[in-house]
């Protein structure tokens, strides 16, 4: 396979398969239609223009199609662009599939599910355990595929599950250091906190917000579901309210989207470890191709900071 | 009856019935117990101390008891206090009841219910109408008694219903001026927006926040209930999501407690008229005993402003 | 007449009269001059380029000229542009006038003046009445033509008067619901609050800020005029100070341009209804061509929100 | 005379004349009236209580009276208080006058007026000169007596004039260092910027805000007066607008009370030197009795900072 | 020994040894001196008054003295106070020492030092290792005794070392979960980040800020020391700058006292774990005596929140 | 010589020498390399493109080269650009040197050094004097060349020294008006406050931040150096701490980069005069080519304001 679009330099020839992430039709100044395609593989995205596109082209080169392209990587007004010399749809003979072109979590969905299930299995409070298991089961399929965000962090296939697994491990480490923490609450909070994203986001490829997501948000969605699950399972008791509080408060502040600030210790800890995992993930991604002694690109959700890799650190393994 | 505790001056004798709003036991520096009582009637509150309180006194002068008191209104460190000369529980012969001592809305609960019912009756969208009617019915009793807040505005018996009625009238006026507004949505939003307070607040006397209120808040509570009502009534359709959005966003901003900002026109209008009714109510209360040419006390939730009554305005009717 | 520039799609032929809203001369990379024209009709604006413009062209196609154009609507870097095939000045024979090409209020200036005059007529406080009448009369002509802003809301011919009429109706509705409001003060505040805009803004077409507007602002301008009017009319009394306070505080806060926060009930209400009318106007404009189930463009002065039209709402009448 | 109330220690006997700055009647818990008097001399204030005050006492010991007192300086709940052993009104024989008991500027009013007049005399722009001279003349008497604020800085007799003189000297120094500054504008801005305080504040003793001051503020008051002066003097020209801009913008930001931010160089410089003079004055006052190596009390308007006097600095001259 | 002052109820007799944490002399309204003593044991503090204190009393009951007291716990204006019936200095026969009365870390100073030394031993980068070892050695004695703050968190003897040990364990856990982290940098950052507090704070009992602490702060103090250490050890290389950056940025933001925001991954992680350890410590302290189903006192540095202990949690072990 | 690139109009021919400030290689859409050159002279900068650049061109037209160019000033998308018709490196025969093309302070480095030395000579406190002299001497060469910032104010050769000289004169004027100021401290603070910029910035041409500058900042750098200097000179005493405080606090607030707010009078004054000199410098630069009656470009660091030059002011001397 190709070395990945992110690893090409301006001036190089590109001959490779790609997934079309999005395709937009426009009219050029010569009044002819053209397509702007975002091509992607596991390493990144590249924009290209298909001039004088026919109706057949529109059909062949729609979003989510797989294609084979030859062209040159050029610099267009400071951004890389692919100048096409030839393009065709991939066929069965090409033996490529969508999964080859999208980033996904470094652990398989099955392994993640097994690990999460184990955490649920260890819970001692039956109310917390049953609600958690019920909701995970209900959304299991989408949960294992969903990204954790549209961009910024864990924005890949299974990103949500991977974020949850990382946070569970963090929660476990913390509860060994601070043994008074209620692990049932904390693990359940971790598993449920972003589960509403399966309804807030449109799915793993070219992720966007659903209307429900824009009007209610994943926090209120999952709070509703906890309430409904408790009713369905005929569970009463303060655990229901407390779990909802964990979910409602996990963004930490009103201006960050939480209608309540955390007022339970485990709710505050949930917020803290969500933060730690998301921030380390964002920094790692920003630094993964930076050479020692250089600064990364700016990272918007980290207050637009640019991160420095000390000169005495190792360079990235393959560049 | 008495002229009302708010109308007494320091130095006057007080002989009157009161409702005990709260009673707190403490130990004096002579090691004897005493009670701090907050006495109230329709016009306001007064603090008093019952020194050397016996266990019988504790029982007789508990919160929500009716009593008869004689004493003097004194100034204690800049605040008015009642110095008791005699105190006794009210008896059947005194012919007083709790309702005589608490402020309540200027319209009767029955009239308000009838008016609100009429607004629901006029709704054309059956999904919106059924959800609204269902939830109002479910909480009707507490809704008609509940205050709209623990303090600041509409903090009296039936204050919530009165706030809703005022806002419905405002909504009606607005929709005549701006005829493109969807009155079904707007009326339903008005009726439901604070309905969660029947679970967030402890009731009409000596109102405080419930644990559920502190952990979830009235906004999430009623959003959950709309969801549950739709399921129970087997209603599907965007109306359910939109109604939840109206409720979730009615505080207008994250830092004011709303997990979503209003992104539907009627949601923004709901937020605006909630604001208008609450602010006018707070200003009226601050100014109702201020003489022309003078400033009111500071009003904390109105950015701590002190309001001026112009010299050419009328004085309060009876002072 | 034409169906209006806003209703054309990219790729359509355009043959229509327009008003030139602005004309700017530049030098192209071939060192020849060209004109950038903003053409407008009642439905909106379109940019066009007139390449190789001669000195005669500059004279013929100056700002505020009426023209006849043939061309194509194209997409230029994501924005619509008109590609001219022929252009000529309109002549007497064309029978078009400026008024046909500018948006204006949905009520005639005469009707608005009559309605406002009626509100003044009903005032009972002679000091307030005389100052209001005097200042309205002084600026009557510009007031009836002026927009209420350079953009965002009521930014059309007679927009200021229309904003005032809407607010007067709102004020009247409110005073019926809250009868303790002083309608003299409130109506006068509404009529005067933005009257300084006749000196702050440059007029109804291609509106910009005057130097006086930038250095003083409409709030201080009209505060000065109230003071001068009172002196001229030999009016003394607190009404003069109170009216100035209403005007000075109507933006509500220092950071929004008011040197004083409202500390009179009617001043706060003036601020609230100014807000309500401006916000509803902005939302209506953003939503007027949005299909049900879709989001509007972002509205900058409404915290950059994008508004949603519920799927169960009506589509715009003609599209 | 006495060494000044600020120089007494707890436990010392006090025998001295004082000015009564304010007198407030209250009712004690024994139902008898008492007076709370704030006594002042040039060095500071002290609170005292006059128990069992008769109607004659009320008349004799009213605000602005001069008295002779004997008593002890005690500590009452952490604050100094004077415990009276005897008190009597001062008589003609005592040979004391109000001027002996109030702080005033270190330069005489006559000298300050002369210095300010000289600055006006040197102005070259006749429009600026005439407006400045006219307004200073109009308010000359109150200007020479007024404090510059109710507290915080220059809060003494002639404090306003002294603040203006200091700023004029600063402006002169600056214009020598930055010779492109327009000194006419700058000097006029300095003289006029706070002149509205003669109507905003109640006068030099026990200073409070007038109603006009609370509703309009000194910034709008003097902006109005510049406008009126120009009309009266039949002056036209941009100088009038520019002078108003300097005054309107001299607080620098909306949230600090300026309806416009400075957009003229001299307006920004006026704001800067106002700041410099006020801040140095506040720091000097906070540090004037602090020993080297110690911290001052907190200064609220300087972000509540407590200032340190380095150990290698001189102690205050007399303590 | 006594059950600890925090465990007494109002009305109980107290007979116990205490450490005098602070002693302040004042003058009562009867002109006699009295002492306000803050008495402390390991469980908390109590205020008491010693009326009519003689010069001998002042000497006997100075700060840091050990005493024996008999008295009653009373409520004085809503706060607990100890009413003394007898008081005497502790003597050798009483067999008590200061260490019995101050809170200290739950691990011994020796064990903590050994653990920290082990982390330093494992470092691979010699520059980082040498600087860290040098500075720890230089301040070892004060480091092992110092609290981590004057109040809020880890404000007890050896609190600083305990905070460091907890953070090192956290850092270790994190680096197992995120293996790309540079543990040398992270461990060194943890050990050094608050080391400046040995010069910023006055020591373990009745802790206050030194003048140097107020003028420079612990962040700049230790940054200077790293610089000086590198010079003394003749170490050159980017490690010196990077270590200083970790220390300078560990508060995360300018408004929280850091002159630089973290722009190195380990600097951000240092900030995050400092936060986690401090916040969990503060919540634990607030909740440690709260019954299930109740709220704690408000915690100022945690945005003044009051924390809830769920009803299904365990009660505190001994109350 | 040329009249300066800033004084050319679009459409004019340019024939002139320039310094290449930066040269960037890119690949055009025809796959050929081209250079983007920023050419500068004392009056400003201009961008130009060198199409089809050969490797020799890259060498000849590198950053910091002097060249001779002929071409046309054109408008390219709203910004001026130079269209090259011929370009060649300058040779010895051209008799031009770098110093002819860079802006520098209006006073010579020698004169500034002499003036600063005189201020140091007048200091009376030997500790302050020795530290100041030592550090100035240590960095004298770079100090005399360094700009004061990468842009915004004093961003030219010797800009730092010129900023210091202006501030020293301001400090002197102020200390004459407020004679209690400690001039030793103030002068030393002025000389040292930005001295860390010699290590934070990369030098006088095409100035950027060094890695050390980004990780530590000039404030911490010079604070470290004061500490080291005192150690080297064996100076002890509070002066060292106080000087460090002045430097650490001179940005005034945490969010502006100061780890400590000023708590010494001279530290606050240092902050104030730094502000005054920087702001006046920025306004002068913005206004220096603006015609009377017009507004300047927006000035980002002055809250993005656009400044007005009153119509009655003088036009710029030569335009």
C-alpha cells in the first residue's frame, strides 16, 4: 500500500487508493460544474478538484466511494492540494475496503468490550451495575463504532470506546491511590458519561451533529436514558439521581455545557480524568510528527497553544 | 387583625398572631438553651429570641406553629428584632389558620388553573397539547401551591402558577405583535419551563432545595419528564425534542444553568419573557414601599442595583 | 420586474435593473483599472466586476446610480458573483426610481408618524410630552427615513421609525399587564432612545457612521439634545434628568455602551423591550428563507447562533 | 491643638475638639435612644456612642457641629472607638472653626486657580480656550471646594482642583517628552474631565452622590455642559465634538463608565494621566504611616492590593 | 488523651491539653487587657478569651506554648468558643510535646524521603537527576517539615512532602497508561514544583507568607534556584530551561500565577496531576465527617461548592 | 535614494534598492518553484513574487541580501504587491549597506548609552547601582541593538534602548512631581525591566522569539539574572528581592504575564510608565500618515481601536 498521504512532500507523484470523505459540486467561472473532493486514508486528508465533472462523475465520485488516483502533490495558496492526472472508481479487483482507509482505535472493538464488561462485572452496587449494563447493551453496536468527538480528540472509529477504556484504567489507578473513592460510581460514570454521543453524532465517517444532538446535547440525552432505564428496570433509590448528576456535571462548569457543577466527589473525579485523557490524547496527536527542538501546530481546544518537543527527546520513529 | 409586622416602627408595642417560619435551638453563654424564632405574617418576617427555653417550649414553638405574642420592636445591631414579653401557642379559640399568615398570589389557584387550561385547550398541535396537559395534570396540586423560587421573585404560595399565568399573557401579547410565532410551542414552553420546581423545591413554606433539586436541577428534571411522558403517551415526532430544547435552554446561557443556548425562535422568546416577568416582579417588590424621590434597597439578582422612584411619581397607597 | 437577486441560483441568466450601492476603483494585475460594484434590489445585494473601466464608466456607474445589466450568476470562491455581459445606465424611458430598489419598513412613513403622534398626544405629563414632541419634530424628516442600525436589525429605509412603532406597541401591551408602569416615561423613552441615530448614521442608503457618531455615539447625542430642548422650552423639573437617564441607560450595561445602568423601573423596561424587538427582528430575518428541518446562517449579534426551524413548521411562502 | 485622632493608641486618654461628620439616632435594647457620632479632625475619623441621648443632645450634636470631648480610646470588636466621659458643644470662646478639622489640598485654592488660569491663558485654539474658560468660570466656586471623589483618592476639600493641577503638570511634562501632543486639547481635557463632579457630588464635607449624579453621572453632565456652552458662545467646529469625546472617554472603557473608548490620541493620554495621578495618590495615602519592612492596609480600588514599604526606605517623619 | 476538640458538642465540659497556635492582646471596653487564644490539637482549633490578663499571663500563654485547660464549649454568635474555668501552662510532669498537637502527614518523613530518593535514583538523564538531587538535598530539612499551603490543602506538618509523594505515585501510574511520557522530566517537575515554598512559607506551625514569598512567590524562587544550581554544577543543556519551564508553568495560566502557560507535554501533565491531588485532598477533608445524605461546608478554593455524600455511602468511622 | 516604498501609490513604477527581509520557496500550480520575498527599506515592507526561481536565484535572493529591483506597484486582492520586471543582487559598486534599509531609533546608540550611564551614576544606593551596572554591562552590545518587541511598538534597531531612555525621562519627570518616589529603584527597574529581551528575541532584523524566550520569557530570564548577579557580586539585602519584584510585576497582572502583581509603589509606577510610553508610541505610529479628519488603521494591541486625527490638526509634513 501507499505510504499514506500525510507523508508526501509537495512536488511528489501520488499513485494510491483513497476513500472520498466528502464531495461537493460547484460551478466554475467558465460556468462548468466541478467537484471538490476530500480524499482520505489512515494518515490524513487531501483536497482535490475534479474539473468539468459530468453527471456520471458525480455518481462515481460520491462521498464514501473508494477510488484510485494518480496525480501530483502541489502547494495551492499555502495548503497542499492533489492535482489529478487520472482518477477511477476502485473495483472488486482492487481488493480494498473502507476499513483500510479510516483511522480506528489501537485496540479491537471486541477486546474493548470485554474489558469494559469486566469493569461492570466487578461492580458491587446492583442498582448501578444493572443500569450501566442495560444502557451499554442497548447502544452496544454504535458505542463500539462511534468516535468520541467530531474533531480534537479520539475522532476516529471506536474512538469513544477507546476513550472510555483509557478512562477506566485511569479511574482504577486513581482509586488505588485514593482508596476512599467509590469505584462503582466512578466506573459507571466513565462508561455512561459520553454514551449520549451515539445519538448526538452521525457516526464514524465524516462525523457531524444530529439535529437531536444540536437541540439537546449528549449530556441531556443520556441523563434522560438513565431515568428511563431505571423506570424500565424498576430501580428506585438515590443511585439513579447520583448517576444522572455524574453525567450532567461531567463538563465541570455551566459555560462548558454542564447544567450542574460537580458536587459529589466521584463526579469531580470523573470530570478530572475526562480532562486528563482528552488533553494527553490531543497533545500526543499534536506532537507525534514533530522533530525534537521544534514546536507543533497550534491546538485550538488547548487554548490554541503550540507545544514544544525538547531537543533531548527522541524523534518520531518513521518520518 | 394586626397591621402587619413590616409596618411597625422601632419602639412600638407589638401584640399579634404569627406563624413560626423557623425555630433553631442554641446554647447561650450562660449554658442555657434558647430558641431563635423567625415569626412571619403576610407582610414580612421578624426575628425573636426565646431565652431559657424548656423542652415544652421547644415542642410548642416549633416551625409551622401559630402563636400569639406580646413584645417590643427594638433595634439590635442595626436590624429590627422583637423583644418578647409574653408568648403562647394559638388555640382553636383564636380562630387563626396558616393561610392567614403566608403571602400568596393575587389570583386564586382555581382561576389560574382555569386560565392555563384554556391556553392548553387552544393548542392546535396534538403532540404538544397532550404532553403539556399530561404533565400539568400529573403535578397539578404541587404546581398550584409552589413558589417560583426560594427568594428573589414570586417566592410565595402559588408563585409558580402566577409566574406562568403572567408569562402566558405576555406570550399572547407578543404573538399578536409578532404573528409568525408558534403559540403552541410558546405556551407549552411557558407552562413546562419551571414545572420541575415542584421536585426541586421543598414546598411553599420556608422553601429550600431538595437533594434531587441540588443534584439535577429543575431543568433536567422536567426534560426527563417530557421524555417519559412522550414514551408513556406513545408520542413520536420532533415536537418532543423541540419541547425539551425549550426547557433546557430557557435560562439562555451555560453560565446561567442552561446546558444548551436557545436555537429555536420560540426558545429565545421564552427566555426573554421569563426574564421580563421576573425582572418587573423584582423591581415592583423593591419599589413598593419607597417614597418618591428615594432609592430602594439593593436588589441582588438585578446586579445589586438600587432603584429610584422619581419625585413626580405617586407615593405607595398606604404607609 | 425581476424576481429579485436573492432568488437566483448559480448558473441562471440575470437581466434586470439594479441600484449601485457602492462602486470602488482598483488596479488589476494587468495594470488596468476596474470597478467593483455592489448591485442591490429589494431582495439583496450582488457583487460584480467591471473590467477595463474607462473614466466615462466611472462617472456612469457611480454609487447611487440606477443601471440595467445582463449577465450570469456564477460561484466565485464560494460566494455568488454576477458576471456582466452588458451594462448600461438606466434612462428616463426605463421608468425606474431608487425607491423601487431599497428595502423599507412594511408600514408607510405617514402611518408610522400618525401612530407615534397619537402616543405623544396621550401623554399626561406636560414636561415629558413637550420635550418628546419638540425633539421628534426637530428631527422628523431624518427620523422617518433613517435605518435603526448599519446592519443586524431594522437596517432599511424607515427602519428606525418601524423599530419605534413596534416598541411602542410592546410598551402598551406591557403596561396593560403591569399597570404600575408610567406610560408617559416609557413611551417617551421609546421615541427618544435611538433618535440620536439621525446624527450618528449617514442616512438610509449604504449606511455608515458619521465622525460625530464615532466620537460621541447616539446615546450622548440625544442626551445632550434633551438637555438643550428643556432649556429652550424653559422646562425645569426631574423629568428632564429622568428622561436623560432612560436614554443613557437603555443599552443596559457599561460594556454595551451605556454610561449608567438602569436604576428606574421604566428605564429597565425600556432596555428589555428594545432587546425583545431587536432580537425577534434578527431571528425573523435569519429564518425567513430557511426550510423546515434546517438551520439558518449564523447570526453574529445573537452570540453567533444558528437557528433551527422545526420540521413541523411551515416552509417560507414563496421560494 | 491635639496631636490628631489618628495618632492615638488604644488605652490613651483623649481630650480634644472635633467636627461631627455624621450623627445617627438609634434605639438601644433598653428602648432608649442613642446617637452614633463620627468625629473627625484633619488626621482621620473615630466612632463614638452617646447613650441615652436627650432631644437637646440631638440638636447640639448634629452633623457639622464642633464639639469638645473627653474620653478613652478603646478597642471594640477589633475597631477603635472613643468611649466618652464628657462632651459639650464648642463655643465662641473655644476659638475653633470647621476649616481646622477638615483635610484640604496642600496648595491654597487661590494658588491653584491662578495656576489653572495660566494654562488656559496659554491655549492657542480660541474655541477650546473660550469653552474651557467659560465652564471653569461658571463653576469656579464649587470647583475650588469640591473633593475629587467620595473616597479612595483626593477625597478632601479642594481635592478636585488639586487633582486637576497635578494632572496639568503631568500633561506638561508629557508634552515636553512627546512634543506632537496637542496641549490645548490635553489641558482643556484635564480641566473639564471631572468638572461634572460639582453637580455629581454633594460638596466637601460628608460627601455623597446627588440624585442627578446617580442618574446621569459626571461624565454625561459635563458633556451636556460643553454642548450648551458652545451653543451659548456660538462656537461651531469640530473642537466641540472632540472636547466632548475627551470627557466621555476619559474612564477608558465601557465597564468603567465611559460610553466611548478613547479614539483620539489626547483622549487616551488624558485617561492615562488621570490613572497615574489617582493611583500614585492612593498608594501614597496607603503608605504614609507604614513602617519600613511592613505592608499597608488593602486598597480596594487598586484591586485590593496591600503595598509593601521596603526595609531600606525611610520611616514616616513623625509617628 | 482527649478525644480531640473537633469532636466536642456545645454544652460539653472540656478538660484537655492544647497547643496555643496564636495569642493576641486586646483592650476590653472596661479598659482592661485580655488575650484571644487559638488553641489547637490534632483534630482542630478552638477560640477562647482570657479576660483580665496580667503581664505574667501574657508570658505564660504566648504562641506555641502548651497548656492545660478546663472549661465549657459554648456557642458564641453561631461559632463554637471555649469558656475557660481554669488554665495553666503544661509542665515537664505533664509529659506532652508539640508534636502531639499538630496534624502531620500519614507517612513518616523518613519513609517519604526514601521513596522520593528512589524516584530520583531511577532517573536516566544525568542533568535532570543531578539538579533534582542537588536542590532536594539543599532544602531537605525544611522540605520534610513544610506544609504545602497556608490553608486549603496539605496544610499540615510534612504536607509538602506528602503532596509530592502522592503526585509521584500519580505520575508513575499515568506514565504506565501513557508510556510516551518522559518520566525523568515528570518526576523532577513533581519534586521541584513547590520546593520554593520552603522560602515562601514561614514554617509548619501558624503558617504565613514571608516577605520574599509575597514579593517573588515560590514559582520564581525555585526557577532562580534551578538556574543557580545548574551554574554551580556546571550543567549546560536544554534540560535546565525545560525544568524551569515546568516549574514556571505548573499553575497552568497567567491568572493563576504562572508567567508561562505549559507548552511541553510533561509541563501540562504536571499541572494536571497537581490539580488532581490537591482537589481530591480538599474534597476528602470536606467530606470526612459528613454523614451520608448530607452536604459538606462550602470549600472556597473549589469554587465555593458544598459537596454531597450519597445516602448509600458509608458514614465516617467514628463520630 | 528612493522616496521609500511606503510612499508609492498603486500604478507607479518602482526602481530602488531593498533589503530582503525574508525569502520563502514554494511550488506553483505549474509545479515550478517560486520565491516569495519581503522587501524592506526604512519606510516599510512590500511583498513580491519571483516566479520560476532557479537554485542560483535562491542563493542570490536569500534573507538579508541587498538587491536592486525594477517593477510596478500593483494591487493584488486588496493588498499592495510589487510586480518585478528586473531584479539583481546589489554589488560593492552600488555602495549600499544594511544599515540604510532598517528603521532604527532616532538617537544614536552611543548617546543613549551615555544617557543611561548617567542615570546609573546618579544612583545613591550602592546595591541597586552595582547590580544595574553589572547587568547592563554584561548585555550592553545586544541591548543597544535589540528591538523592544517583535511588532507593535519600538520594533526597530535599538528600539529597546530607546524605550528605556524614554521611560527614564518619564520617570525623572514623575519623580519631580511626586518627590517621595525612590528614583534609584525606579531607574533601575526601567533599565532592567525588559533587559531579558536580549535573550528572548532573536535580534534586530526579522525578529522572532528564541526557544528560551518561549519557554521562560524575558521576565523570568532577567529575574534569574538579577539573582545570579547579586550572588556574583556578593550583594545581600532586600534590594535584590525588591528589584526582582519590580521586574516580575512590571506587566501588572497575571493574565498579562506577570507572576506577581505590583505591591511596591515604584513597581506600580514602573508598570504605569511602561504602559504610557508603549501606548503613545503605538498611537504615534498609527497616526503618522493619517490626514486630518480621517481615521487610522486598527491597532490590535490597543484593543483594536482605530484612532481619529481631528480636522483642526496639522497634516503629516511630507506625503
